[in-house]
């Protein structure tokens, strides 16, 4: 029986050939496509997975495509477990066996050698050729999202970057990273939220609101003159303990330094973090990295109440130390 032709799209570049046997760009057939080429051998090597779903990479336009033929069982036979029991009625070795003596025999077989066979039902279609090809930047940000009422860590990758609809219609996925794109307000919120949680210096700042819809960071500023204060614990176990007056010393004052919400929530007057856009994915990643680094530096910058204005203004502690030196 003649094998069905497998159509394989190819994009030739100076870094290799991208191939795919998926003929759709979206929908069920795209999301659940079962590749028929991923296990094949192109000039002796299997294709490598790429940063794009359903696309693989091979070194060159192949001169030979092969598949591995699995080992086959041959010379299937049944051999007596105890050879000393062999008789004319109970042979040492048989090719078929009756149920009543099955327990006395052991099934054995030989295996053929593994081999390769040519695959001749692939039809390559070169969509176009690209010179000076560059792979997209590696985008792999940790993020926190809400799933079924629970915070879950996920990865924000190139797949989360949004490209213009018209570009998506006419530009193949292999090249779309070279075109204008943006990270959405929601994705950026999730990235920033996790980045701050992972990198905040709790000596100088603390997170006071941490939700999937709003986020707040406050600066911890050592007071030039610590203040005594009293408080009661409304959560104590007994009435006597709840009415007891406790004394403490406040060594820090807190000032809100950063807050945000995202465009899907717009929670109660919080500042909506805006999408970041760029001319391509390289530039977008650079902008996101710069924003994250600048933000955490701003949050972690140590401050101290100014001794001259007694807390009405603040000076940078690092500059203060450098001045005294």
C-alpha cells in the first residue's frame, strides 16, 4: 500500500532549515498536532525542537530521510523449563503449545537487528529563504498568577509577547520576533510582582499588599529619633490580655514608595501599570530588564531621616556615608 504524502513546510536560513508538517497556524489542529517528522532522521540526525510550537530545526536541506525500524521478534518458540523432563510426548522445544502443559514451558524468541529505512513520502515546500537570520532573545521571566484561588508560579516567555494582527497574518512565526511587539499590562504586572518579591531587600523596604489585583511596597526609614508608643492586642486569648497595655519603641517609619494594579483590574485608584512596547523582541526584553533593574534599585535604596529637618525630608544614606568619609 502506497504511503500517504506528508507535506513539510520549510524555511531555509543561514543557521539551518526550519521544518513543520503542521498545516495550520491556530485552532485545535495546531494546538494538538501530532508531528510525523519529529522521530525521523534527516541525513542521520533527528530534528531539534525550537522556540516555536510544531517547528523543528535541521542543519541543511536533507539529501536523505530515514526512519528507525524497531527490532522484530523472530523464531518464536517454547522451551521446557526443565530439560530433563523432555520426552517424545513432551518435546524440549515446540513452536505452539497446549494449555494443559503451558506452565512447563518458557516462551523465547530472537530479535532482529535495528535498522534504518528510507522515507520517500515527504514533500518539502520551501516557503522562503532568509540570510543573516538571528534567533529570538531568550525570554524567561518568573511570574505569579492566580489559578483556582491559589497563587501559582509560571514563566513569561516570548509566547506571551503580543504582535500586531496584520504582522501575524503575513509574517511567519519563525520571523515574527523581528517585528513590533509588546508585553501586556497583566503579564508585566505578574512579572514585576514576582521580581520584587524575589529581589527586595527587607532591611530597607517591605511589601504591604500582595494580590493578583494590587501590589504595594513601603520604604522602611530609620527614624532619627525613635518614638515610644503603646498598643493593645485585640487578638489575645483572654479579656485581661486584650485590655493589657503594651509598650514598644518605633524605630522606623513607613512611606509608600511603589504601588500598582493592572489594566484588567484597575483596582481602587491604584496606578495601572502600562504595557511596554518595542520595535522587536530584542528591544522589548532590554526595556523590561532595564525597568526591573531600575525599579528594584529604587526600592532597595537605603534612606535615613534627615537630622537637620528632623524627619521632614530624607537623604540618601549611601551619599551620607560617602560624605562623612
